């Protein structure tokens, strides 16, 4: 099922609980997850929902219980809403917050609008640091913490490891940037798009493999002398790419899934039952956002390298078209300015 995206007038949202804030958006973006929603892969998102879970803005109003931010503060909007009090939040698993999680642009209206209501504002917004490029900060809403937490941390990357990242889209490239915190010996990028593979090499990949012929696993195993990789990061969300990870992970290695999967995937336990591998899944918790903000401010990484296009908000339908046809438009992250 494919859904249609439209642009329409809606009322400005209002404070509904004392912990809310209303944010006037400055910049937002489009995520691959938004495309999955339009394909019908996310059953929790109903027709008519305003999409978007990323961006920066200015605080317009706050509820009576909000103490950490005030009107006129410039803030980063986390893709994850957290009450900070429930059992899951106390474990640092904000993605499964009992009254939040990934609800923005999914179960409640999101950031692809002039104004957005943010529940639990004290624990779901971050004040913007001064002197940091605002385009770069947009990427801290989701893709940088997602690539880092779901791919790099879950993938247990260590110094000297061999890592493969399957999918050189924005999330895969975010994993590439943050994997280098741990000094792996090799980072092998696998994709079918030569443009993205060439960019990945500029961003630090040691090898790039084009899988258009379906023989990436064979090429990688030859390259590693039959050993495979310590960490295989799946950053696409389709069966073939997950199975590719199954085919290239070494004994004792880890498959770290990031991709949003809309259909079942075969797990080949007839081969892997004795392989001592770990398979991890995760929805980003954004617990690393404060740390990543410091790293971006110090210019240890440059998220702007993942931005390919800019659009005005009145061009958002064109932005969706451009982002959805990335193979021909060479789109990565698109920034939408209000």
C-alpha cells in the first residue's frame, strides 16, 4: 500500500498538558522512515498524520510544568519523546517510554510543519549550542544517534575490527562517521549506488563494494580471505540486505540491524546455529545526543557532508520527490528551511 503526501493548512497546535512546548520550526528534514510510512510499512501511523520527527526551532510557548526551557530558546527536537520517569526511561530505553518513544510524526503530528507540539519538553528538547552550523544540528535529531547507537554501539565495534556497513544512505553514512570513534582497521561500505559509495570513501570507508551484480558477499569473503567481518551493520531495511549480513559475519561476530523492516526476513539458522554470532535490533534511544552535540561542536565530525539538497518549506513536495528518487537525484539528507 502506497500513501500520498499532500501539503495543507492546519491549525497551530496548542498546549494540551503542562509538560508540553510549542515549537516554531526553523529547519526540518525527511527521513527514510517517512518513506517507509508512505509505503505502508509503519502500521501505527494513520492517514492524515503530519510527518517528520527531526528538526530545530524556537520555543513559542511552554506548559506550566516545563522548567528546562523557556520561550525564545532555540532547541533541537529529539526524534524520541521521553517522560524521563517510567520504567523504560529509567533504564535509558527512551525509545520504549510508556507515554512516548517514537510518537512524533508517527502517532502524533510531527515536525514537517510551521509549528509542532512537543510532549515532555524538558526531556525531549535540547538547547542549541552557540557557534554550531544549524544544518548540522538537524542531523542530531535522528540519524547521527541512530547510526551510532543502533549500528556502532550495538555492533560492538572495537579497535582493529573489520566492519561492513550495508547501505550507504544517510543512516549508513552516519554509522560510518561514528564508527571511526573506535578505530576499526577496515570499514567496508556496500551499496548499489556508485555516487554514495564514492562519498563513503571520502568519509573514511577503506573499501567500497557495488552490489549491483549481487556478488558483494563473494567479493567481501575473498577480500577477507574467507573470514568475514566482525560487525555487519544493516542500514537498509529489506530482506536481501539482512541476509547479506548473515552471509558475511564472522564466527563470534555481530549483526547490528538499523533498517526499518516492513516484511519478514529469513534467519538461516541451519548455517548460523553454531556460529556464536550476536544479532541486535534497536530503536534509537537518543541517550548519546548530548555527547554527540559536544562532538559536533568540537568539529570532530562534520554532519554537513551528509546534506545534499536544500528546499524552502513551500517546496516540500518537491523535496519528497527528490529524496524518494535518490538514485537519480543523488540525494542524501535534504534540509527544509521554514
